[in-house]
C-alpha cells in the first residue's frame, strides 16, 4: 500500500523518469509541457509540495525544481518501473562472451564484469568470498555528471580495493528472496556516497560465491540495468551448476 493518490503517483513517476534522463531538478512547467499530465503547472506545484512533505521529493537549491529521494526511487523500482529485458540477440551475445571461460573462474568473473560495464555504461563490480574484487568501467563514470565531483569519484575509486566494505553491503542480501538488491544514499553508509546507488545480485559457483552488480548515480536507468544484472547473475549461476 502507498499513501499517494493516483495523481501524485503519476507526477512522481514523471519526475523520476525526467531526473534519470537529465540529472537535473525537475520543475512543474517541464512536467506540464513534456508529460501531458492534463493538469496545470499550479496544480503540479501543489502536488509536488505534498510529495516533498511525504518524503518522496527534496528541494536541493533555491529553484522550484525537485529531485526524487531514495525512498521515491525504491518505490519507482518496486512499483512503477517497467523492466526492459535484454533481447534474445543480446542474451546470446553476452553468453558467447563469457561461456568460453566457464571452467576458469577468475577469467569468467573478469569478462563478466567487463561486459556488464560495457552494457550498462557504468562501473561494474564483482566480489568473491575469498576476498577478491573485480571491477571495470571506471572511464564510464567520468562522463556522468554526479562524478564531476572529485571527492565522490575519489571515494568510489578508493573503495574498489576495500573488500570488507562491499562484503558488508552484500551480506544484507544473504537469505533474502529477491533476485536483485538495491542500496541508495545512506544505505551505502558513507556521506560522500549519498548521490550513489548500488544494484547487485548474488551468484554461486561452488565452492565460491559472491555478488555482481553496478555502482553509479542514484538515478541509474533501473528499467534497463536491473534486468541486465539479473541476466548476468542467472548466467553465472547456470555456469556454476555445471561445475
């Protein structure tokens, strides 16, 4: 259940999708012109105030625009988002990329992470319960507005060598039933990482297990990235069953 009206949900969905696309605060006039909501900018502004009071939006600067909070983004992922699954052609292409390494664990994970980074255009990462971390796609995040902040970028890059940090995050998912896990903002446990999101899934290739996923801005293109990560996780687990 949600405490939002249908109109508020419609406005919130439009704000989130605009924010994901532009990385900019979203104002009522943009919504009125672009999303055909059928209501006036004044009505949209009133609803945005309500959404802010309920914790779904935040006002960062002095402008009238708003951005979605982590609570709003999680609501979007779980209730509003329409996943865009990989095409059969893309699934076959991914499988061809990594299948040849199915008997070489390290090469399998390295190639999986490289391919995941390429397909999501973000920073991909995999952990192994032996203490190893594999990552790829550092150059991708340098093109993302949130990572123009040098302190944020330095923090993320320094964490790529901190297995214990990632393991603590991954452990939150152990025993859960959901195939995909989403951590946003304060979930990541560090002030500098407030603008970030981490989406991952668990895998197991006996006797090893770990997680593979993507870290990027909180406004990740979830409709595309979540099905992609899920496919990679399922493929790695499929390979694990052949060992």
